[in-house]
């Protein structure tokens, strides 16, 4: 039985309200355990002998339905799996799909270095953070264990990203493992043919391992065998077919696996699932078409239920939709995405620059900020605390008010007389109805800007600087 309410968790906690966890009460801490914003070990008393039994029980009862697995070591180590629900709106999805991009052991060294650097350094700024990718999958194409080990060594010298070692030949996998045995790589893959030797590698090197079979019964049987051997860090690959009827079957297998793990509580098969959109390159020979279908597959299996995937295309038109979709799917629907309230400078504002108001909903804030900075409009941009709600909804819902706007400038220590020559603020067009209230509350002149920030440059041409009254 999985615990899913603070009250259920509270019964297992020490119930002494000592606040050592940073929460005033055990009940408040229980709520953090449910939403995974804190971990059990943040409660020092429960680690004492007198509570050991409850600690161990809670560990089991709080464990996610899908096993959480760590790949790699250090700051770039990546967790995968860890989900409790089939649909994001039921709670949230945890541990975003890990994207691994391939390199191979027959690449000329300069190309290998360039490609690994491109993977490691990929960054795209989006809604206040950088979207990145997660791993390098080193594929053995040569069939030569020494050559593979050389490629793994080179890659591990260049990047801190976790590695996936890809070969169906246990001797090749072993040669790669020898090079990166301290870095907790994922090995790919154990099959019906090689499982005996690959399981020995997973046991000896204590690394997570992918099990591959297109037959779900055989996949389950492999998982059971590995588990009985004491290997619990497993990833399931039911095969990814890039087109036609077999793609439909692949999709159905992903659904079956995840439903079995979450809905039917089949612990034997409740592991992260791997998709391999890279297989599109085996079918489509033209690079743009292959990239296109690879991105389509990545999108499908980000939504349903790929926890990790191996990809090939490093073209922006492939990577950008992949990382954006993943970010959207794994955003926590319980918490609006917010920026810190305050007053920020865009460019290098002077006393004659406008002071523009928006809300602290991250998507709104960064859209406005981007429209201003890309049009080289130097100004002050106020992010009013509306609990992360956009302008129109927060005006209607009472989160954006004249008092809140006044309070925002006061808390930021923004003195209009000192910072501006015009004593004026610009409200978003969608907040026009607040104009009179804001004038009364602040004593400032209030101008009404356009309803969307894309039109600010045109609005500025006509309206700024403000004409004397
Ligand atoms: S540290 Fe533990 S015992 Fe103390 S208040 Fe927090 S949850 Fe309760």
C-alpha cells in the first residue's frame, strides 16, 4: 500500500514536533514527504534506534511505484523513473525523461570530441532556466573491445555527463566498464541470449542495466531473473519501431508496461522504460526526414512513458522541440511557474526610461522581458507577486490589485523621484481597469500599455515619452 496523504504518513513519524526538519510540526513535514520536496532523512529523530522500525516501514511505503534509478555520479548524475501516476494531472510526473545522444567508436577523434562537446554544452534559456540534455550513449560499431574502450575513455575525459555503454557483446561492455567503473554508467543491453554474462557484469560492477526484449513476457521474465539475483536497478526496453503497425505496437507496449507498474502494482515490471527514437535513422535515409521522425518519436514517448531515450540528431530543429516538450510535460501542475517579485532592469535604464508592470507568472514575465530586450527597450520591469498567475486572470481573481502594485515597488525600495524623471508607470492593457485605483494608491501617473508585449515597440513610438498633461 502506497501512502498518499499527510495523515497516513504522520502516523509513522515520531509526532514530537521538535522542528529539527525545518517544519513546525510533523504533519507539515508529512506533507513535504508526500510532494517529495523533503526526504525522510531530513527528520533526524526518525533515524534513531527507537524509531528504526517505522523508518524502514516508511521507506517502503513512500517508495515511488516506478523504481527510481540513478545513472552517473556527481553533479550531473541523473535520476530516472520515480513516477506514481499515469496522468500528470493526478499529481505530477517526477524525474524528466533523460535524453542521451549517441556517439560511436568508429568516429574520427576530432569528430568525436566535437560531438561530445556539442552534447555537453547544449543550453537553451527558457522561462528563467537553461534546458540541457543529460547523457552520452557510446555505441560500439566496430565490434572491437579495445577500440570501444578507447572511445569510452575519450568521452569520459571530455564530459561529466553520465554514459550509456551500448553493445550486445558482454566482452565489449566489460572493456568499457573497466574504463568508467567508478562513474556508474548504464549498460545496454541484456537480452535472452547474453543475459547470463551481462548480469554478472551488472553484479560485479554494481551498475544499472537495460533489459531488451520485444516480447513483454520475456522482458518480465528477464526482470524477475535479474531481481532474484539482487540486481534491482533495471531499465526496460521493449523495442522502438519507427513506423507503421509496429510503431503502434511499440506505443501499446509502453502503455501496458506503465499500467502494469502503476495501476496493477506489478512490482516485477515497475521499472523505467527506455525508448530509442534513434531507430528512425535505420528507416529514413534522408537526414531531415530521419530527424523529423526521430523528434516525432521522442515527443510521443516523452508524453507516454519513456523515462530515458537514445537520440541522434543534434540539429536545433530536432533538439529544441524535444527539450521544450519535455519541460512542459514535467512542469509540476500543482505549482505555477513563478519568478521572484521585484523591479528588474532591462538593458540600461535611465531616468527617462519607462517603468513597466507585469506579473510574476514566469511565462508572462520572460515573454515581456524578451520582447523588451530584443527590441532594445531600456526600462524597469516590475514583476508583481500574483502567486504566479498571468495578468488577465489575476486582475479577474484579485491577485493583481493597486495595493499589490504599490507594495511591490515599496518592497523593492524603488523610489520614483530618484529613479525617474516622469513619475509614471505603464500598466498592461489587460489591467486597464486598475488605472484609477493605481493612481489613487500610488499618486503616480498611470499609462495603459498594449494588451500584449509584442506590441510594446509600436506603443512606445506613439506614446513615449509621456506628453505633459
Ligand atoms: S524533525 Fe521529525 S520529529 Fe521533529 S518535527 Fe520534523 S518530522 Fe517531526
